[in-house]
C-alpha cells in the first residue's frame, strides 16, 4: 500500500507520524497544488489531505486510489460526487479539537474583555513604575458573570463553550441557522433576539447556505454597542467589510477572530487596517491546533486507514 500526504506541513512538523510507516510506503509532501497532486497521487492507494482540493484534476490519474482521508472536520475541498463515481471512500475527523477550540474561545474573550493588551502595555512601558497608586482604573472592565452569551452553532464545540459559559455565571442562548437543530437543555432564540440581547456572541457553526454571510451589516447593527463578537467557525460566515465598519463606528465594542474569508489573510482584507488590539484580535486559524489536538487528529486518521484496509471492503 502507498500512502501519500499532499500537504503534511499543515499538521505540523512536531508530530510523530511513524505509525503510518507500519501500514505501507509513506510519501510526504509539504504542500501540493492541484496540478502537482495529479502526478503525486498517480500510484497512491491512500491520499491524506488537509486543504488540497480533491477532484478529477488532483486524483484523476490515481487508478489505484481507494481512500481519501481529510485531516480536518470540514470536507468542502472534496468533490464527493466524483469520489462516489470512482468508488473511492473518504473519511474526515471530528471531535479531536473540541477542548482546544473551547479554550481558545475564552482566551480571545478574556484578552478583549479584561483589556489585557492595555494593562500589559501599561506595565511594559513602565508607567506603573513608581506610580502614585498600587492599582489602575483607567480602562474599565466587567465581570463575565451575569452576562448573556449567545451562540451560533450549538454542535459539540458550541455546547462545550455553553457549558463553560454557564459555569462562569452567564445566561446562555443559542440560534440554529437551519431552524432544525434543537438542543434540549439550552435556550433557543430567534436571530434578532440573539443579536439584540447577547453581551458576547460566538460563532461555532459550519459554513453552508444558511450561515454564509450571516453576520452582515444588518446583523451587527442589531447588536449592543458593548458587545464582543467572536468567530471560531468559518470565515465566510462574516462579512468582513461590515465587521470592520462596525468596529470603526463603535457599533460593537470588539471582535476576536480565528478564521477569515481567505486564509492566509489577503492584503485587501478590510480588517487589516484595524491596528487597535483592544478592539480586534485575529489569530491565524490556530484554535484547533494545540499539540494534544493534533496528536488526536493524526491518531484518528491512522486508525481510519488501518480500519478501512482491515475491513471487508
């Protein structure tokens, strides 16, 4: 069996992937274009990808290909109709990053809510040295307890965030973009209610026809001026120009993002112009990527390959 990693660099160089060696010949490419993938997968039995598009261009010459594994939960890069026509199985990974995305959600929130950039700069620039008072009140912050936390996307990650928010004393509400996702034990509200009452609004939803562009200018206009917006779902859920305008005009207080409409960030992204870290923090799609989560991810993929070829398929 030949296993080909088309973009191995996207899961990190610090992982031990030697478990795959026991399954067959392993070839790793740091990155691959669709054209390069066409040649690199020619004699592959298994292709492992993260972001490379899997379609006729990239695997059309792979006559022996039996299985495609995605080192992620999302499968937007797979042409599933083509795979089905070819009789090629596919697998994705779910649940490996729940804890780390939840953790990063709170990291973004507390950075913004407690004005940590301001207070760190206050000390690092030595304004605290020999100051007149032991404390400093110039940038007010508030308790999380008693706030309303609204969630878009109450899947595994959204529920974990909801549980922790509840422990912090928040009133948690959620909105189902499809209208079909009822979660017993959590308060479901309509979109306008979510926008108008949330002190913190976090997105943990997948990208689909119901969520693309959901957070637009009209949505931000309905939020509280004191609200903090967090996106840890998918970038295109947010109209980034509308978000930039809302932040610049004080329509909402602050935003924390781990995902963008195009990644890496493009030079024409309107959020690039906002340099005030008290209003905006963007991390480069790292919420999923703790070492522990990546180890779980690749163990899942290894088990999927092993399980596929040990079954009667």
